[in-house]
């Protein structure tokens, strides 16, 4: 079984063969089922439609600025060719991907812009619309469940982005043996789980997880030396901001830590040692 989203050309094809209709997108959540048992769950996201509309207006404004720039140049340089300015504006329009409804023309020594509202309306009819396709039966999953499970994919994508950032660094993996690669991926997944847990526990604070970890880096310990040997590390009371983060994470600091003489090799120390080797 599967749940997937189809592309805009695929949506337009279904509309041409009358499998789905445009007015279905006006519902909160619509569903169509074919004779073959394939189900389509439809929805229009108003927020996304607004974003796309704003993007088109921003690109149109950018094109207008380019036209104003070229017209100013043509005005200040009598010997300049309007064909060159027309070509530059046309190329800019194609670059902005609005050339099919933002029409460029030249009149005398001036570039003019005309918006084809009919083409723009046709181009915008599916703004914010999306269609989910599945072969699951209605008994197995309602349209609401299908829609919610597909939206959960955003959480998976977020997990990959977090795992590949500088903090966790799932890639590149500079190991060659399979067992070490699996171990590295496992450590990153455990780190990701900790990040998600801290994100949930620190959601009431005005900090990101990375900012919270940076704040915790101020934690320190006082070495107690007896007869020229470090015997114990005394942990002082943390400042209030650190204490709040620790309490929210349900972490209790010990009063002291034994000193076993173990040297921890960090990434920074490894790089320093490699340079001197």
C-alpha cells in the first residue's frame, strides 16, 4: 500500500478526464475514488495559496524594476537600441518564470509591460492545491487519516535536515567498515532523539536547542588537589538560566565527580594532534 502526492501536471490530467473537479478544492477535505479502487484526497491550503500569490507579485515587481532601469537607460542614451533593452527584459521575465503572463513589448524608445489576466487566472487556479493518492480502502484509513499521515512526512524530512546539520553531522561519514558506519549512524540517531527531547522540554523558553546547549557549556567544575594530585571535581551551583534549563530537562547535577585520570579525546583535540603529528 502507498500514500503519495501527485504532481501539478498529473492533477491537470485528472481534471481533463473529469476524475476530479476544481470545485472540490473548495471543501475542507474532499475525496474521490475511481472504479479501480484508487482514492484521491484533495485540499487547498489557503496559506500556501497566499504565499504563491505573494511570490508572483514579488517577481512582477522585480520585473517592473528591470523595465524602469532599462527605460531610464534608453532615455539617457539616445543612441541605445531598444531591441537590446527588450531582449534583456524578456530574459529577465523568463528567469523569473512569469513570461507566459507578463508580456513585454516595445513602443518607440520605451519598454512596456502588459499582464495577461486571463492567463494569470488560469495559471493560478491550482495555487495551494494538492492531491494525495492511495490504494488504501476506506475501512483501512479514512481521508482524514490519509491526510494526517502524509503530513507526518514533514517530520521525517525535518529529522533528516537536523541529522545532517553541523551539530549532528550524519554526513559525510569518514568510515569504511560497515560496522563503524552503522555505529556512527546509530550515535547520530541517538543524538537526534536527545535533540527532539530537549526541544520538547525547552519549548517554553525563548531559546533553540543549540542556544540551550551553548548556555549549558558554561557549566564548570573546580578541581580539588590533595598532595599534588587531583582527587575530585567539585560541581558548583549553576547560575539561574542554566538551572532552569537543567530543571526542565529533569537533569540533576551531582555535588562532585571523582577524578579517574581518564583523558577524553574530543574532535577538536584530534584535529590538533593530527596537525602536530
